[in-house]
């Protein structure tokens, strides 16, 4: 991945990422009793690394990225970044996993959505708030690139 990082303009996101990374997830892994990961992706226009805290969802050993944006009417910015460049990294506590993310569809999406709501029940309420269907991405680990910190 590209080495130059551009922190979020949102203070809460910037702080969450900094706390999580500096503590290998000890500070920031749990949020309201649910587990978080940090998604590292490449900005589609800037080419810089961007980082987004997301709720942890795992289905059959693969991470599922849920673009809920807390039920807002538009997708979070990271969605367009991942659609442009599917190579992303996930930090899960002290592990960093290089993956390739792909949009889920059909029956696979239904299974991923059930797993998402089971992992973080507020997703169901977020979905009711908006007319858009949340994009869900399945992350396939890239061979030989999984590592601890």
C-alpha cells in the first residue's frame, strides 16, 4: 500500500484511529460493547491512505465491510475508494490483514447482512432509516500478506 497517510477531517474518527493503532486495538477495539476494526484504503482522487473505523463483522472467516454510515442517505466516502481500488488492509487489534474487497450480491449478500446484524444489531435500525441499500463488501485475504504488528 501507499505509505503517506491523510488523517480524517473528522476529529472523532481521527482520534479513534489514533487510539486504536497506538494501542494495537486495546483502546478503541470495543465501542458500546461491540468490536471494531480499522479499514485502510486508498483515496480514489488523492492516492493517499485513508483509515475508517468500522464495526467488526466476520462470516466464514472473511471480514464483511458494512457501509451503513449510521443510516444516512448517502454512502460513506470509503465506498467509492474501495470500488476504485479493492486492495485494502484491515487492522483487527494487533493483526493487520491485507485483503481484496468485493461487493456482495444475491444470496451471498443476504448471508452477509444476517451476519452484520448479528454482530451489530443497530445496523437493522440504520437500514430502516434510509431508502438506500447498504453496500456490503466481502474481504478475501491476500495470500502471504497476513501479519501481526
